[in-house]
């Protein structure tokens, strides 16, 4: 049985970032990648996480499609467009992004094996992971195997979370939407209970879908699909195509830290997607790096402390914001109609110039036309809380 310092299960953004960082620190790393497959993902990356990608040596093509325009829509209401001076997010090709991240981990020295974990066991002395072909041993294991995490179930780690359910599709960008969506994202409120629809243009491709929090409590699966069909009809997009379903786990308030013994989980496997927008790429990269640094120091309590001081607090306030905006969509849209400049606050959040925690006071001052100031360095607040 081959022995490693660390085994990373899964090579999505979180797993690849962890494997890359650990290999850079001179540790012997095995990364189990499984077989590549298309993943349902909106592919929107907030600018607040750009500094982490720069740390990993991100290529220029990652920033090819910036988002500096937001269109807030609602069925039967006028759309509210807002253009900002500095892009708040980027549209990325998820498949291309994952391939680059895994290549970076391999170049850093991680051993990539395209096999799935079939058994995971741990003791006080280490962990054993078995695939269809062989067994591997290590001192530590990082679970980055997605929302349905096999490793978490095998090791008996139970974690409460909110579920953001989505239907996602990609198709060629139709000409009638090209001008409106150039450099922009359309977000539609009130088209699906407790959620939103989106249209993202990435070059000549259109990424579209709908998502909702705990939608099973409000409608049936068939009703969710009907909501998607109605969303397409409102924008002249015909019938649903080959869409994929996704269940994105988001943390509850003061969630249990995703650590058990010598095992630690990151990204969707740790239920750490943003509860406000369901974004998970940046959170996966962030938690993957934080977990890697804790493992490199041989002390997983460092990971727990990092999450409690940063990500957990941010996600608590993000969930409160989600309940305000998406559970009362009519009021939210009306507020933006009256004061479109509120959308600039959203861009400040995406750029990391405002955190979810300090958003409330900023938004209150903005509504009173007091012109509160932003920290002008993009990502600055997130650099502070993560460091």
C-alpha cells in the first residue's frame, strides 16, 4: 500500500487548491480525481476571490469575461439595469477552470490518480482510502468530493445545512439577447418561490437557470420544472434543453466545523457555498487553501478557528440577506426601482469592498442618501477576514 502525507478526494476547485498548496509546501500528496464530467454550474466568480486565484497563478483567460452590468428583473415589472465602473464578477468556463486547477496541482508535485474512492477509514494513526484498483494510506484526508460527499458519509460526519436547488443549462447565445447581456448578468426575482432565475452571457455561450432555497416545501419537482419552462418563455428562449440539476449545500447559522479526527472537508463537501447567491467556486478555493494550511501545520483546529472567524460569520449574514431579498422578492424589486443605486452596493459586495457582515449599516446609509464610502481596494475586506 502506497503511503502519502495527505490524500485529497476530489479535484474540483477546493480539492485542487488544497492539493496544489500542500504539494508546494513539500508534502507527498495523492489526489483522487475520478473521471472528468460536466458539472451544473452558473460559472460566475465574484471578484472578491480574485486574490486567491492570483496566488495560485491564474492565467489571463480566467478574467476574459468581466461583469460590469446588472439587470434586475421580475415578471410583469420593468427591468432595472445598472452599470458599474469596475467589474464585480467574471464568467468562467467551469470545465476549463477545473482542468487548469488540476494541472496546477500536478505541476506543483501532487500525484493525480483518476480513480474513485470506494472505501474510507481512519484511526488515530492515519487514514486508508481504497479505490477499485488498490489501497492508499496517509496521515490526513481532505474531502472535496462535492455536495453528496462519499467520504463524509463513510466517516459518519453528519452536518446540517440549507439546500439551494438549481436547474442549469448552457446553449448558444441567441441574437435577441446579445446586446442586452453584453458584459452583464440578468437576475430575475419572483419567478420561482424563494429563489431567482439568471441569464449569463459568456462570449457566444448563454448560461441560464433557476435556483431556490428549500423549494420542496413550496412546490413539487414538476412545479419547479414548470417554473423553468415559464422563465424561458418570458425571454423568448423556447423549450428547455439539456439542463442539469444541482443541490448546493449552504451552512446553517453556527454550523459544525467540517472536521472529524484526521479528516477535513472543503467546498460543497463541507456545505460552505454562499447562502445568498449559491456561489461556491470562490468558497471552495478559499476553504481548500485554509484546510491545506492547517494540515501542513498538523493542527486541524487552525481550520476550525479560521472558519469561525471568517466564513461562518459571513455566511450567517449572507443567509439573513437571502431571506430578506428572495423570500420577499416583490419588496426587494420595488426598493431597487425606487433607488437603482442600491445595486452598486451589490457590486461592492461582489468586489469584496463590503462584507456581508458590514453590509447592513452600509445599505441603511445608502438608502438615506448619506453616501457611505467603500474600501476602494477590491477584495480588501475578504483578504483581511481570511488572513
